[in-house]
C-alpha cells in the first residue's frame, strides 16, 4: 500500500512539473513575471528618455548612440538571464540589471549637464591684434 501511495505522489508531482513547464514555455509566465516586467518597463522608459534628450538637443547624437548601445546590452543580458531561468529573472539578476540601468541614467544626466554647461558658456571674445 505504501508503494502505491509513493507512486501516485511521484506521478502527481511529475504532472505538476509538466504543467508548470508548459506554462513557462507558452510565455505567459515570462511576460507576467513581476521582476522581469519591472526591468523591461524601466528599459523602455530609459530608451525614451535617451531619445527625448537627443531630440531636444540636450545630448549629442554620438552620446545618444553610446547610451543606446549600453542600454541594448543590458536588455540583451536581461533576455539571456530570462532564457536561462525558464522565462524569469532572479532577484539578484534584477538588482544587477537595475544597477546597470542606474549607471546609464547617471551617464545621461551627466551628459545633459555637461552639454548644458558648454552651450551656456559665453563664447570667448577674439583677441585684439596690435
């Protein structure tokens, strides 16, 4: 009798595992996972901020290109992390991705500030020739 109960319990556990794997495979779990959704939402907002700053002339096209390149690398890392973990990211991965996004955000603000200071500085007067 104990052997039959053990077999039934193992079968139920296996069925549960297959159901969970199927759910992850269809993408619903991946799309709705809160940690991943937070990182993806932040990534999209960051890209919008970079585009807005470039459009408004707060940063140069080269600066925008570099920031987008860094942001795309973060996005690719997030996708790789999710693929390795069945469609979700761990808390540690989320923290790491957010730290990287923080660095890109700080660089954007630094670039905006530097360009604002450069454009606000008065042009040097030409030297009088004797």
